[in-house]
C-alpha cells in the first residue's frame, strides 16, 4: 500500500486538481441558464454527492487494490514502453479504444450497467451531470478494461494519467450550452452534441456514442448516431429512480440485479442476470409479462 501511495504524483491528481475549474464552469452555466429549466437544485446536489462518493471510494480502492494489480501486470509486461510524444499518442489511441469497450459493456452487460446507471439517472443535462459517477465502478471491475495496457508495457501511472485526462475532457461535453461544432470537429471528436444523444432515453439514441474523447470508434463499430433537431433529446433512463439520495442512486440497480438473480428458477437462467443486457428477461418472466426492462433501463 505504501508503495502505491508513492505513485500518487501529479499524473494521478489531474481530476482533484481540476475540481475548482469544474465548479467554476458549473456556476457559470447555472448563471447563464438559471430559470430556464436546465437545472434542478436537488438534482445538482445529488450529482455532486455522487461525485464526492466516487472520488473518495475510487481513490481508496485504487490505492489498496487496483494499483497493486496494475503493478503486478506491469511486472509481467510483454515490452517496456518508454514515454515519448509518439508512445504517448499511441497510449492515447489505445486507451480510447479500451474506454470505448468499457463504456459499451457498461450499457450492454448488466453487471457493469449496475454501476454505470447512476451516471445516466439525471433528467437534466448540465455540467453537474458529469459529476454523477458511481462509487461501484471499481468494485464492478471497470479497471479490467485498462489492465492490458500495463501488460503491453505502459507504466501504470501513465495509464492512470491518460484515463484521468480522458475523464476530465468528458466533463466539458455534458452541457446544452454548446451547439454543434464545425463538421471536421464533429467527425473526429466526441462533442456536446454527440454526448447529449448518448444521454437520451429516446429509442433513436439509446446505446449510442460510447467514445470518450474521440467518436471515431463509434463510427468504425456502427454505434454512432447524430443528434437531430427533429428528435429532441429526453434525458435520463426509461425507468426513472424517484430519489435524489446519492446512496439510492448508487445501489438501486445492483440491488435489483441481485434480487432478480435470487428469484426461483434454473441456476443458468438466474446467473444470466449478471452478464445479459439490462433489458433481458427470463423466458418465464416474458411469458407472464413481469420485470420488463428497456435497453436504457
């Protein structure tokens, strides 16, 4: 543990250092759009509470477990990658690739969705929504998607740094303040427009636009959708949680997932609740019309 604490240098402190900037930008957005229905105080406070829980809990798990696993993977690396501008660009592209699959899995595998759902639970789209993170991420195993980078030979601290840069960028695309940007930018990067569509519960927008900084992998793997004026985005999840309690918003889907898995039935069918898509139902549930879920639920 003490060895991992020594790794908490500037490269792993990007997000904490950015908090004053995040708050300042959020206040500016609130002043600009107050009274226009883009903020709800209780919703914003809930988002900030979720963000605080995430940062505290994720840091503790990273220091006590995740960093140890990354160090072990790095000790068994295939290569030794020295960080240069070229290898830094390579790490950026590779991490974006793994982020895409983490994000896609977080929507299409219920185990990961049980953590990610907290981020989509707000019916509002503003900078505070970016703070709506889940303390369950590290327990659900989001780090599994990035550990191959350590096996490849990237020093773990650089992997953590690039991931925090990726997450810091995404804060600024959670807004309705910015419209569509020039077409070349919209083609390459994940923009506020693309991410508004991602947060939509409209059938046209569900499970789309998984990129972090880039939108290119969505275009490559067929998950890209463009925000259209003809289809105004409805934010949130299709089965809203009637709560502003950060703990409830964090655990409600995990609770329901385990509840469904513990219902009587064949073991294989029960276990499928953990790895099937969130909307999956057992055949007997479909027959009686119970426990229905939609793709964004």
